[in-house]
């Protein structure tokens, strides 16, 4: 099972991998790393990434499922 810090790192990795560099990517990373916010904004981040990528790899799909299960 993933710790919250590991989950944050994984979510940041997905954002960096699937979103082009820019203001939106930086804003999402800032939100993910904000520990004063309750929980982890997994669904919000995935919604922001929707339509921006062609297809997630199988390993990333499994990671996304685990993040949603744990923090979704």
C-alpha cells in the first residue's frame, strides 16, 4: 500500500508525463503538493488531464486505479 507522500509523488509523475509543461501543469503540481488541503485531489487531476493524452500505459492505468481506490 502506498503512503500519502508516495501517492503525491506518483500523481505528480503522471501530470509531468501526460501534460505539456506550462501554467496548468505547474498549478496542478502546486495543488497536489499542498499538504494543508485535506486528502489528495486524484479525481480532479484526472479530470484536468482528460482529453490531453492519447492513451495511458497499462502500468499507469494500474497506478491510477490504485490512487482512486486509496484516495479517490
